[in-house]
């Protein structure tokens, strides 16, 4: 199978941007578009992780959780622990919703 890096990054940038926008709307956060784009770009660059050799499952899960936290921090900043955890939860819910929708299609 051939994977084009530019297409992979662009599609992930696009999807991450809209997942972050959905997260902002659900949380009723006013966030700057530039921060959302930067967070989406970090998520898109994380997609290059698929080219690394596989590691232990627990390490991969922890790494993905940390990257998700970094994406949310970049996009929304840090107000309080409660709002940060809420945003991460909504970010995951929006991601799962998108994945389920794509699987259904």
C-alpha cells in the first residue's frame, strides 16, 4: 500500500480542525482560529507516527493521550483543570463521533 505523506497530513489537518471547532462549539469556547489551526497541525504531524515501528500497547496509548492533551492545550489554552478535562472529554467524544460516522459511511 502506498501512503502519500502530503495527503495524510492535509486530510488529518482538515479533520482535526473540524473536530477542534466542534469541541469549541460544544464547550462554548471562544478560541482564535490561529490556535485551532496550530493544534490541528500538531495533530496532523502526529499522524506521521504510523511510520514508526510498533511499540508496546500501553506506551502507544499513553503517547496518544499526551498528544491529545497537547492538541487541546494548544487550541484552547489552560484556564483550569476542570475546563481542561472537559475539553479533552469533548474532544474525544467528537473524535469518536466522527470515527463512527466515517465507519457508517
